[in-house]
C-alpha cells in the first residue's frame, strides 16, 4: 500500500507522521488501530463516490482522536467554550464528535471546515449530512474489523449507495439505544427522519 501523506493546507503543515504520534499519545493501541482502519475505509469510500479522498482520509484518521479524553476535561471544555449546555446530559459517546473537534483544532491544528464537520457529525448524524459526512459516519461502522449483522449489511450497501448505508447505521443505533433504554440524542432522531424519506 502506498504511503499516505496529506496536503499541508489540510493539516496546517503537520505531516501524517506527526499526526499519528499525537493519536498514539491520546489513544489506546486498539483504538489507534481502529482509526487507521477507518482512515483507509473512508479513503476507499471517497474514491468510490467521487468525494475528496484526502479530506475523507484525514477525517477518518482523526474521528476518534478525543474518544478517551476524561469526562472532567470534556465538561470543562463544554462549559468554557460556548457549547450547548444540554450536552452535559450526555456522555463521551456523543461528546467525542461534537466537542472532540475542539481538541482536534487545539492539539492537532486541523481546522478545515469540511474535515471538522465530518468528524462532528460522525457520532450523532445530521439531517443535512453531506456525502463526505456520511462517508465518515459509515466508515466508522463498517471498517474491516466490524462483524455484526448490521455492520455487514451496511458494508454491502456502501458498495453502491451511501444513503442506504447511512440509514442502516441509523436504524441500528436507534434500535440499540431504545432496546437498552438509553437516551437518544435529538439530532440522531432528526437525522433518521430525514434519511427515511425518499431523496427529492
């Protein structure tokens, strides 16, 4: 496999090697490897669907950068940096996308709007998700180590239809949360409602 390097305008001059070092410092070995797999999956999906391969790869690589940051640090950032305080009712499963982008901007230096937006939307979805957003949302769900039935189904759908793959993931997420009596983030339900309707 060819060595990946990202355009400096996307990384603010950081090499991929330096970004990998930051990731390794923040993440467990298992999650770090997951990020590498999502990076590759996102690049493949972007090529398949005519999206920006570098933006997709970089967003895939960084999507879980903030997944293991402490709850205390998250709460502090939410309170001090103008985030919706309703986020305090949720947890890192939600925070690492929406609030995680703050850490990515501050610590990694990546600020590209489309990369940041795709990372922000990968935990909750968004009714107006772009194809690039959907690619990161789905790549996280279908990377090669994902073996559950819904993940396999979404992987098959993603060969031809990103919207269908996204909908499969949304259905799976909502089903899991409801069956386990866990709170549903409102935007995720709005996203499902948007995607279940035929695209005009």
